[in-house]
C-alpha cells in the first residue's frame, strides 16, 4: 500500500503567515493603524519563556505591534489582574495572551475571565468556548491549536463533511474545541465541518477499536506514541497534536520530541499524517497571529462605522 502524504505544517504555516502579513499591510493602508498583541509572562518556568519569545518574534516578523509584560513568579493575583485591565483599556492592543500555566497561587480561571472578550485571542474565555459549543452562535475567537488542526485538514484537501472523526483527549485547550470544530454546522459559524465526532479519553474502554473506525483521527493525549499503526483506518487523515519528550542520547539536549502517534507505523496506513515536530506546532502561533488580526480588523471596522 502507498505511504501517507506528509502534511507539512511548517510550509502551510509559512504560506498563511504571508497572507497575514498582506492583511496587516492592507489594514495599515486603510485605517492607518496596525494590529497589536500583548503577551504576558509570569515567572520563568519550563517552556513558557521560549513560547513567549517565539510569539513576540512572530509578531515583529509580520508587522504586528507586540506589547510585553514579564512578571516575577511570585507576582500577586491582584497585580496580574491590573496588567490585564490595563491591556483591556489600551486601544492599541487587540489581543491579550497570558501564557499558561500560571503559578499555583494564582487562580487561572479568574485571570482568563478578566480578559476582554474582544481581545481573547487564545479563545479560552468561557463565553468564547460556550459559543463554540452552541449551534447558531459564532465565537469571537477559537483557540489556536484546534483552529490550526482544522486548517491543516482543509489546506490538505481532506474531506470532513459526513466523515467519522475521532478525537483522543478532552482538554479545554485542545481535545474539546477540536471536537466542536469538527462537528460544527452551518452559518453563522466560521468553520463548517459536519463530521460525526467521537471523543476518547482516559476512561474509554478499547480506544484502539474506536480509532480504527476514524476517517479523521486527532490525537491530543500527551502519551508518547500510544497510537500504533494498527489503530489507523487505511487512508485516514491523522493529526498528531502530542509533543512528548523522550530520552535520546544522540541529541545534545538528551531528548527528542515524539507525538502521540507512532509515526513510522502510522504512515504506512494513513492517507495523510502530520509529523512531530513540524506538523501542528508551527500552526499554533500562526493562528494566534491570525486571531489578533481578526480582532484588530473588527475593532477598526467598528470605529470607522462610528
Ligand atoms: P491534557 O493533559 O490537558 O489532556 C490530556 C487528555 O488526554 C485528557 O483528556 C486525558 O483524559 C486524555 N488521556 C490521557 N491519557 C490517555 C490515555 N492513555 N488514553 C486515552 N486518553 C488519555 O493535555 P493537552 O490537551 O493540554 O495536550 C495534549 C498533548 O498535546 C500534549 O502532548 C501537549 O504537549 C500537546 N500540545 C501541543 C500543542 C502544539 O501546539 N503542538 C499545543 C497544546 C498541547 P482525561 O480527561 O480522562 O484525563
């Protein structure tokens, strides 16, 4: 059997970034203003500082104005809320991102709830997630990684309507919004998919048999290579969101990243598959930039309409 078409997330993200850069220019010509994104980093733990640096650089590359606040790891919840409130009020800021996870002493829900709905470019505000889950509603923003998964499918020409989709994982950040996007129905929703969706989680018996029926399989569980080749329906489209470090003595860092899918086995059965790295990863920041430009366009249009 022929091996899968590898979905090149880096190349797709690069072409979307060109479209976004053109849009930024067009907005600047029309309204004399540029989109602005505020990125708030608390502490210096884990990969957060790296992600934040990548997000700020990506803004600069595309002509998006970047606002930065770095707070110490022991910052108080009140002080962080004050930073969010200031960005909510700042007319040059169209998107606010507070990098997660936050330190334990801060109530993450309270911070996410405080971000203005119109600037919620991460799409984590419960009102945006609620709209995503409701028929006939259109969220102002949908979260970046799920949106990136859908873009990869669409831009690879994968048919979604009427297909069986299985999502592994049910987190607020990836699994659930991906499931909602895959089953999203007609207008006024921004993404129309019409798949029949099953969500698999840690209490699901026989995940393998369920996955084996999927025309579209999205894996977002954080379990290194758990999805084996024989879980894949021949010809299926496989989107691997997982990024799991595993020890690798041949690397300078001592580890390498693998997905939730055993890539070399799966690519012998799948019709389409994303690699890790270079699949979903590059799309996430790109969708953040796209959301920021969407927010800015809405604001500029509203102001112009008076
Ligand atoms: P979470 O840990 O929040 O959620 C994991 C989900 O997977 C849960 O719903 C859990 O089930 C389910 N799960 C865990 N183990 C199993 C299992 N053995 N069988 C079936 N289901 C299982 O993770 P996230 O959603 O935040 O992230 C998932 C993965 O995606 C991670 O590897 C993360 O690094 C990666 N990621 C990548 C991004 C990118 O840009 N490429 C962005 C965000 C995440 P239950 O609900 O029952 O606990």
